[in-house]
C-alpha cells in the first residue's frame, strides 16, 4: 500500500493487525532491497493481520519528524500505536521484528494481552539534546546578566 497523504495515513493506522511502514523521502524513494523480503514474509505467513505500506514523509504531517533522515526506517504500528522501529535495511532484523510483533499483536487481539507501545528512541535522544542545549543557552544568558549587574 502506498501512503502519500495525511488522510490515507490515518486510515492505514486504523487497520486491524500489524502494519509495517517503510518511511521515505521523495528524493530517496522506498527501500527497494526489502520489497522482496516483505513479499517472502507475506507468502510465508499468509496472515490477514500483516500489512505492508510505504509512506512518503514529505506529504504526511504525522511523519514530519522523519524528514531529513537518510537511513531506511521501518515503523511498526498496531492499534494505531507505534510498537517497534528498525533503522537500516537489515533483512534478518526486519524479519525477526515482523515475526515477533505479529505474534505479540495476535496475543493482544486473541487473548487480551497488553500492547507494548514505544516512542522512537532517536527522537527521545534528540529532544533530550535539545533540552540540554536550551538549558545551556539559558545558563549563558543568566551568566551574562550577572556580569552586567557586577
């Protein structure tokens, strides 16, 4: 499935099951090396709960934070929530994550298990770095004001 606008993005997130999304930028395109892997996994599992999509970050507001990132990024959503992220075109890791997350989603849907929702760690680190930088700037401003008072 190709997702190229916010409305379609929101619709995809409402899908039942696990959605594996290859996020890309228009100048780079989706990761062609994993398309055959996705087909293979789809054929092996033949599961109605497993969906694959490619989403262009430049045209989807919800993916704005991925703009300007150059490595392949794969987002795993279930129940409209982010449950896993894989960076890089690492086929064994992608396959392992798909199998694990699909099994976890089956447990949620069939047995009422709790879904484990995550935040993308890369953006948590960026937010922490930004907060530290802003804190440092505030301290520099305060030092400058103290010097003026002396």
